[in-house]
């Protein structure tokens, strides 16, 4: 039996390059996922901040709306009294 030259180093080198390519692809995908999660988290925080600002504005508007409602109720009752007095 003769020793035949082993041809495995060439495919093994290609396989190693392929493995590194796969590892790089997985790391790039993981980095993309982390980046996207960071963007979504930042948007969520920004929306929460904006919502809190709007809630503070609404707290100031509620008493105004209550006063307007009381005025409208008063004017409606006054109009009813005037109509009933006119009949």
C-alpha cells in the first residue's frame, strides 16, 4: 500500500473560511437585532415622555372644560325658563 497524499487540507481551509463567514453572519445578524431593539426602546421612551407631557396638559384643561360645562348648563336652563315664561 502506498501512502496517498491527503487532500483534506484544501477543503478544510475552505470549510474554515465558510465557518468564519457563518460566524460573521450570525454576529452581524445579532448586532442588527440589538440595534433594532435599541431603536424600538428609544422610540418607546420618547413616546412615553410625550404622553406624560400630554397628560400634564390635559390635567390643566379638565377644570376649564368643567367650567364650560357648568356655563352651558346654566345657559340652557336660562333659555328653558325664558321659553316657558314666554308661553
